[in-house]
């Protein structure tokens, strides 16, 4: 069997770099290259030699600064569509686009259920989400018998050396003597599980929209519990702050990012096995 040739567009990204490392377990099966899509040089690159293009370039952080709106659309939407069109024109078989759960809007408040099902209509609330959704929809329209477009609407990704809210939770577990005991449900995915998901998607040559997540929903309090235990720290989980936090969640979105609810319905889990690491082990590895 010939090696599958994979091109990652978006050099140096956390997910792209992790995927390259993941595929090193099967050097006889995959050949991977990554290129930068900054500037114009990438347009000269020959895509025709690849079986798959995985597009991971994009602005990942959320900003409310109106002056950055055009940049979000230029990179998250226009660039993604341009790369996908080039892949299609040069006969790449499969194009995988990193979409996001953010297209379904903000997090649910404390005590408010927010479950995304197959019938949930995307409703982004900022230009990060809107730019991702517009690219997602446009790329799906490129699908035909010769070109398999895949949109991966990923939830929060965590793993060793990741950025974002996960390292902040570790800092809280390291410093705080007490932490709110709030039961919430969030869809998240460990980086190794996501990388294995990509590998299976490539091997199975599938097309369509996918919603990968860990096998179980994750509760923020459980993350803190496992982190503290791993650090041999005793942290008290208390309900004392819960009423105040619930009131604040109606006004401060950051509270909802930590303690709110946002999950994919279990029926949306892809119909193949890709979760190679369970919850507790994944948290320990990520520290």
C-alpha cells in the first residue's frame, strides 16, 4: 500500500504539530508536510501530489475589537476557502477544515442546559464564529464525487502545552485552597483523541460534517479535582459560592466559559472509535 501523502496548511499550529507527531507512529503509512499560508508563496506550492489537505490555519482567539473584524474574515473565511479551492482544482481527494463549536453561539449559563443536536441551527454571536461558519458552509458546497470536504466542528481542545483556558485551570488547582463545586457538562477533546480522529477520517476516506469529542462530557470541577490530586494537593470543593456565581453568570461571560454548559448530543459522536485516552489519564498527561 502506498503512503498517504498529507499536507497541513498552517505551519506551527498546536493541532498541526501534534498531528505530525502522532503520525510518526506509522512512518510506513503516512508522509506529512506542512507549509505556511501567510503571504502569497503558498499559492505556488503543488497540491496535486497530496491525497489530503488538512487546513488548520486561522485566528483561534476570540476578540471583541471591531478593528480586527476584517482580519478574522480574511483569514478564517477567505483564506480557508481559497486553500480549499486550490486543493479541489489540483485534484486533492480530501480536504479537512478545522471548523469550531463556536458557530453554535455562546456557552449556556450556570444551571442552563445547552446541548447541540443534529437539529440545532448554527447561531454565532461574534465575528470569530461567523467567519468560521461562513467558511464551513462554503467548503461543504465544494464536495463532489472527486473531492471529499470534511468540516470538523471541534469543541475545546486540550493537551500538553496547549493554550487558552486549560492552563489557567491548572494554575487555579495549584493555588486555590477551595474551588466551587458546580456540576456542568462540556464537550471537550483531548489532543491525542483528536489526532486519532483525523487519522481515521483519512483512512476511511469520509466526507461531511463531524463533531468529535471525548467519550464522556467533562465537568470543570472534575478537572480541578484530578489536577489537584495529580499535584498531591488537597483542595476543598464547596457549594458556598454557587448562588453568587449563578447570578454573575447572567452578566459575565467568563463565568460561563468556566462553569457553564455546552455539549454535543451523544448522537453526534462519529460512528467509529478514535478515543485512545480516557478523561483522568488525559488530564494527567496534559499537566
